[in-house]
């Protein structure tokens, strides 16, 4: 298992680097990346992850709290 941990560390280090982040950005903006995202978001796990990310991002937006509340309600209803 030590080799696996080493590989995980190398991958994590690469993904945290500027070059790794640019690679991810390039893939996600490509037709293949968009297809992969759409495929993932069509699954229950993907939809749950999207709700979690949207709720997290919502906290950072500069919009009225009433609007945030409406969005949170809609996202909570979508998860039911």
C-alpha cells in the first residue's frame, strides 16, 4: 500500500500545482470535459455533489440574503 500512497501524493501534488490546475481547467472546458460533467451530473451522486457545491458557493455570492434563502429552499426541495 506504500506505493499507492506515494502515487496518491504525487497526483495530489500535481493537481495542487498551477500546471495541474490549468490541466484540469483545460479538460473541464473541452467538449470531453463538458460531456464528463454532464454524465456525472445525471447521476444521483453527481446531483448531490452539485447541490453541496452550489450551497457552498452561494455563501460567497454578493446577493441579497432573501434571494440566497430562496435558492437554498429550491436546492433543498430538489434533493428530496
